[in-house]
């Protein structure tokens, strides 16, 4: 019996080989084997292969651990037991004519099934897109745990851990030294051909030498220019407190713009003291080729700007030649005039002509995105803003600053000056109670806040408090509206709703008496009537307890409600019951609401302006 139970248990744990069959391609066969292996608790890797003839797939726990040093006192010992068990499981795929045929060479494993896909190294490998993200965030100085968090936000099923991220980061650091680029598997793939080819054409000494290219005048001049601009922008208040950053493409006629090198400023460094040697040089896809040297205390170790991943996205999406990230006070305050608005708008200002693709009469629209604790976390919202506003050359970050770009450093600098002028103008017009979003720049309309309304909105308002035209404080978070006389005629309440509740209170109570809602309504009325009786209120009659019967309770409730309506009472218990009765009337189309003609337009305008 015990032997039989043991055999049954062994049978339950047995890992089956993949079903044999034929496949159109080598890749299809490999995917079939790996997908099936995961369902059984094992994984395979390619042991031997000839791309057009055969492929041998073996268990990834096959083989044995080999010591790095075989003899001597420095013998390296593993801290944990090797996962390798010399498993002999093996399947073979062979190509016959144009068909790949799968066969089983050895279908037996010598180990138990794994409980977690993360036990298999191949399942922890990063895709090309994930390696690119790791490279971008590494350039921004992020730690493995921060990078892993960002990766899992994009791929919740990711089984890799921070150790895998650390290994990729280590290989990226080796890239910087060797001048090579890492493929998706984490290994070294190709040399920097975008550098080596132009150097051959231009006769630079040392064909393929990336170091020689980094020492060229174009690179040095761009680093010097970036340092000069940092010092200048500091005097404008854009780069104070070590904040703000800049990235400039190294212009080279022999290299296509998307492949040109990028010079960018460091993070956490006093920008007014920037010199050429403080600038980083990045490849076109964002990994560091040249970093500043470490300075003596009290200087901090150099770190590339946290904005590097955002700069890379702007270069990629907008064909930019330079990007400026400013912390100018006006770029921060202008996003707070209306904290709910998703865009900044201004028109009929001379400096609009300095913005690419705009003239004096145009309306300039700049998207606003929400701030985050770390600048690297702004990538997704920045990409979304650029996609929605393809004409823009700037994106504001609320409570933070602004990103501005142009086809060259001159274009970016000129536009940055114009944007800051326009932000400042909007703030000062706002302080004067003037609307910067309309051609006339007249007094700010009462209800439209950040987006303005000019003279058009006045014609839409016709009744009640909404007809107040102007005010000097435009930054509403929300608007609280009365009903009677504001969005509906007062007569609708007295001539329609009150008679309806008077006529239907008994029907409503009879139809819904056993519901929890109606029992609560009766309980509130009973408490109110007890108070009224103590105070001697005319028309109040006692409401009997429930055990005397439904009809007597309803009859006394109706008598009290009719008396309250007749006397113009506005107590909460009555209003709640009336609301429930009227709701039923609207649901049955026995009541039809009447609102002023301008209400829908007003609500839509406020909502579009970000006002609740």
C-alpha cells in the first residue's frame, strides 16, 4: 500500500515532455517547447544549434557547476548551492525540407518541478524595451529598486528582481568603458558605429576610436556652450539652487541628427560655476560616454541630470536640437492660477511671434502636466502631452517648472525667453484683474478663471446670480450653484414639484413602505413630529408605532406632510421624502425638468476650464 501511494505521488509530480509535432519555423518550435515546459515546472535553453538544420533544447538545470579557480588558497566557494543537477532532459528539432520536426531524445528529469517562474534565469531576462528603460534611468542616477519599480509599473508580470537590474547596470557601466552597446540579453552586442563611421570619413586618427571623437572640437565647443548657458540662465533665475538643466545635440554634418551625441548638465551642481569639464556626453540613445571627474570636498560626486530620460524622449519625438528645463518662478506660478487647468492659453501678445509656428493673432496653448517626486517619473505624462499637443514646443509641470525645446540651441533659448515673458505677462495681467486669454485683455470674467471668457460669455448668462459679469479674483476651484431662480425658475418648485409631492405622497409610501429608504424617511419624520408636538406646532399629529399597521402609519405621515407643505416648512425630514418622491416622478417621466437656456453652456464651459 505504501509503495503504491509513493508511486502515485511520483506520478503526480512527473514533468512531461512537450508533445511532438511539426512546425513552420524554428522560432515556432522553440516557443512551443518553452511554453509547454513552463506549465510543467521546468524550462529549456538552447544547447546546440545550426540555424537552418537543427536545434537542441536541454533542461536549464543540466550540467554541473564549474569552479572559477580549481586549486590554491584562493579557491572560490559558492555561498549557496548550485541549481544545476546535471539533468539529462533533451529534445531535438530538425528541419526536413521546409518543415521543423520535434522529437524527444530524453524526456526524464532528475529534479522536482519548480514552484515559481522566477527560478529560471531565462524568465528573468529583460526585453529590449526594458533594457532601454534601465539604461535611461541609470543615466538619471536611479537605484536598482527605483528602476525595478518603474519596470513593474509597465509590466506587472515581471519576475525579475533588483539583483537582475543590478547586473544589467553593471554591464552598462562596462559599456561606458569599452564603447560598446548592450543588447537585450544584457551582453555586449555592437560597437558605436554611429561614431566610428563618420570618423573614418573625416580622417580622425584611430579608426573607430570613440575617445578620439569625444576630444573633437565640436564636442568640446558644445560642452563649453552648455556651461556658458547654465551660467547665463542662473542669472535669469531659471537655474537657481542647483535646479534646472540643459541638453544640446553635438552638430556634425556627417552624422544624421537622431544619431548625434548629446551634451547635458550634471545634477545637484551650482550652475553659476559650471565649466566645460562639468558637462556629460551621452550617446544618441542615452548612455554615458564621458563623465566629469570627481572633485575634492565639499563637492558631491558627479551625477547626470535626472532629466536625461525626459530629454531623450523630447529628442526622439520632436526632432529637437536642444532642450531647456527651467525652474523659473513665473513658469511655476502660472500653473497655480488655476490648479485644475490642464493647459495655459494666451493670445494677442507680441512675444507669441517668438514661438515656433505662431503669430501675433494666434492662441498659444501650452499643456500642463502634474508634478512627481522624481523627474524620471514624469516621462509617461510628458510623452502623452507631446502626443496630444504635437504643435507645442513646451510642457509646463505644475509646482515645478517648464521643459522648452527647439531645432537648435538658439531656437530653444529664444523660445525659452519668449515663454518666460508670456508667463510673467499672464501673472501680471491676472494680478490686475485682466484676462490674458482674450484679444481685448479686458476684465476677467467671473466664472471662467484660467481660460478666460471675454465678452462672449456675458451673452449666455440671463438669469439669477450667474448674470454677475466680472470679478477681480478668477481662480475658483469649484462653483456652488443654488437651484431656485439660478438654474431653474422659482415657479417650477411651487407650481410643479410641491403639487406633485402633495398628490403622490400616499402612493409613494404605499408602494415603497417595506424598503429601507422609506423606513428611514418615516423614522426621520416621526422624530421631527415628536419635536413639533413638544413645541406645539400647528398641524402636527402623532405617528403611531409600526405594529399598529401599515395603513395607520401611512395615513398619519400623509397628514403631517400635507400640513408641512401648506405651512411652508423646510425641515430636513420633509425635504428628504419630497426628494425621493420627485425622483420617482422623474424616473417615470411624470416630471420633466425645466432649466434656463444658458445652463448647459455654462456647465460645459466651466468643466472644460477645469472648474468643478
